[in-house]
């Protein structure tokens, strides 16, 4: 299914910590990132994509549009999703991650706002966050099952055709540093 | 589409893409065309009949082996947004460290060229060409004068680089925490502990037969050896790559080893032009999943012009001091140069390249060093502490063993039993486990030494060691 990127505004990260951030010894283990969609109507969320940076667990809360006049409530749609199997070691620390609609705990039909709650319980890391955050809604449906565009042009595994020689010549002086 | 289904579809698509360019694909096509002549192939059930023909004639098995080979070698397709360098190495600081290391090697090679006034490559002058043709058949015995050349780098230079690896986002402070690692490697890669290793190497356990233990002269062959050889012969006759890999975890009988390795590494039986490793451009393919990159140069006089850029050496691999030790043991197995070369090349692009490039891969040298040190610190803390106190960090001794996959340090038959398991488990972690097991074995002597030199002396001669008992005792019979 094709997808369309939804322009979003990522608010600054807020650390949840008891006491004064500047004077306390420990590092905050919980960060909150609010994501709003200022110029977009409530939409159906298809996919959340980001590059991890040392976040161990991710919880996502969503606030959706309601047809009644009651104020929209925050609902948890993803709880403690594990990004790093061992918070003290590098595994998963810098991976690219996609989270899909079907992985969410609730229906994501009319998203207004998202709140990402990042947790990193290990005191060994100086900082943690998620980067390159992108939100996608469903694109125009196509009759046949189409794969994402990049699949028909997979990342080439081989280097560009290497020249063993140019015009029968392999006269080389020195190696290049670029 | 569910995530798991689309992941599987992705893997299938990637493997099909890779195999389409292979010799096997062309052969399968030819076989399919030729099979149309056969009476059992009917037009109305063409697809099923050809598939049945492939199954009976063994071509399906060849395809299965090729797919299995691809799954073993290439990493699973990563996230679509991940750039190619992420596939080579996901951690940015490791990529940077590898880049700096490569630059140092290039500089070293360039200065050697400049000092000795020798270009990297040039066409042989006519006089030299004639001379070479005259003595072509005696090439092996006549060596050029290499006295002026020094190795581009030695393993100990590489170790210094690994010791200085740091993650900028990691707490590298002086204060001791629960994670203080007393060894030389200071990056927090995930390594297995003994319970995880016992699970991973379950076939090496005390209740399973092993070649290297249960084939010794005192053990009656009816207990294990005869049956194991029989199974090995069956695996070879079935030509099943996956079965061979599982089988060889318990060791390979000497008589079957050459064929088993060829089956596991999926070496074609087609005679191939024997290329000098440095000139084999097919090796460049492995740089897709190697954190290293091939060095570049420009044709003389065309510096900076991309259409005149070439890789140097043509295979992109700059060897280090001791590199030939990767090949030497294979000469005991293969007499035919073509097969010997293919086996070596496949072993290199699957395993050995990880021993001299900086990456976070579990079989990469950094992980192996950390695994070794962690095993020692956790399970032989007294020994580790003692060696550290006398200025004999254990890794300084064991590094050279691991970087050469123990080649040149163990007796050949023992080395081949070790390399059987590398193939069987598709991992180099066994090198780190063996290194720790060697220290455990000589622990009593090591506790008595008072200097690095003395510790080196205790561990200088490994030629009498039997690797399988050492590994088995360390993993399965030591009280932890």
C-alpha cells in the first residue's frame, strides 16, 4: 500500500525528572516528544518511521478527534515497545524503525496529536532520542498489491562496475584519500 | 500486509534478485529448455512437470543450496530508509573509526611507494616481460627481492586502534560503575555469556559425540565415529548444504572434509580460471556487508576524474602481515588450485574479512575481543585481575591468535577441527571461546608469572593443544 508523508511539527524534547535537571547527578531516563500536525485535518495514521538513537523503550500516546463535543482524550496506542533488547549494550541503538497501524493498541483513524514517551533506564548513555521522525498516512489505494517503490529498485549490493583497467592501462601512482 | 509477511517477501525478492545474475540461473534455464525433449514433460502440465524433473535430477537441491548460501552470507534486508553504509555498519562511530583506520593504511602504503619510488601499479617493461615468460614454470621458486618492503601493518597496530575505540555517547568516565570493564576494549557491544554460548554451541555438549574427542584411539569406533562417518557420506551423496552445515558441528572426518567444506561454501564444481586473489574483482561484492571500503586510485595523469577511477588492489583488499596464514591450512585439503582458490575466496568473504575490519558485527574482531575479555573477567576473575596487575592484559596475548583464526598456532589437524565449527555455526565466536579456554587451561602456570614476557612464554606454544576437549570443558564442564 502506498503511503503519503504527513507534515508534522516535532516539539522540543522534555525530560521527565524529579528535581532540578542542572544540579542533580543522574540523567533523566524518560523523555517526552510531542508531535503536532498544525496544517492537517485529523488523519488515519499508517506508519511511524524514525531512526533510533539509544532509546530502549517507546510508548506512544495519541489524541484523536471525536465526533461528540467531549474533549479529545489521550490514549496509549503503543506500550513499552522494545527498541534495545539490552539497554546497556549497542544492539538496536542506531537502527531504523517502522511502526505500523496494525501494531497499535487502538484504532488510529482520526489522529490529532502524538506524544512519544522515550525510556532509557541505563545510566551508561549520555543522551538518547529518536531522529528523522516521519509520520505517514495511507496513500491512494491501488488495485494490485504494489510493493514500495524502492523494492523494484533495490539498493545495489555491488559496487559500481569496477574498472580493472582503463583502455588497457592500470598505471597507478598513489592511493586516493577521498 | 502483515509485517512478517512483507519481511519474508522482501527477503525472497532480494535473494531472487541476487541469484538471477548467477551461473546457476543460466544453468537452470538451460536445463528447463533441454527438459522439454523428455517424454514425461507434458505441455498441459508444463510447470509441474519441470518442477518434478528438477527435483528428481538434483537441480532443486542445487537451488536450495544456493538460497541457503545467500541466507548465510548476506544480512537480512534492512529498513528501506537505511542507507547502504548502514548495511555495512549500523553504528556511526564505528564507521568513522573504520574510515580513519583505512586512511592510515592508505597513508602508510602511499609513503612506502614514495620512499621506495615505486608506483602502485604499472605495465611491466618489455625486458621484464620476456624474462618472466622464460621462467614461467619455475615461478614458485624464484622470489623477487622483497627486503625493502615492510608490511603495511601488523596485527598489533590494529589492536592499538581497537583499544582506542570509544562511543561518544557512552559514559567513559573514570568512576567505576557496575559495568566497569577491566579489559582493553571499551565499547559496549552485546556479547554472549556462557549460558547463551552453551545454547548456541549445544552440539559441542558433553552428551554429543565429537570428532576431536570421541575418535581418539582409546574410544571404540562403534560408539560414535563409524556412525558419524556413515552420516557424513550420506550428507555428501544428498548434496545438501544445510545438512552438511549441521553435520559438521560435530566435526568432519578427514577423508570427507574437502568435499564437505566445498558443499557448505557452495563451491561450484566448474573449473574456474585461477586468479591471483588480489586481482579477483568478484571479491568486491563482499564490501556491501563489510564495514570496510576498497581503496581507490586514479589512472596516472587522471587524478580526480571519476571515469579513470579504479580500485586498488583490484579486489579491494590490502593484506597485512600474516595474511597468507588464512590460506596455508587449506593447502592440506585441496590439491587442485582452482578448488583451493575458490574455497579460500569464499572463506575470506564469509569470515576472515571480519577479523581485520572495525564493525559491531557479533563475529567482528571487536566483538570477539570483548567476548574473550568478558569471559575471562566473569569466569576467571582471579586470573584476569592478576594478569592485569602484572601488566599482562590477556588480550595483548590472545589478539594475534584470533586475528589469524589460530592459523599457525595450533597443529594443523586441530586447526581444521576448529574451522569445521566455524563453518558449522557460521560464526567466528568460537575463536574467542577457544582463546579463553586456553587461558583457563594454563591458569595455574599463569597465576605464578610476574611479567608480560613470562605470561607470553607460558602461552607461546599451543601446538600440543587439543581444541575440542578444551572447548568442551570450558563451556560445559566448568563450575560457574
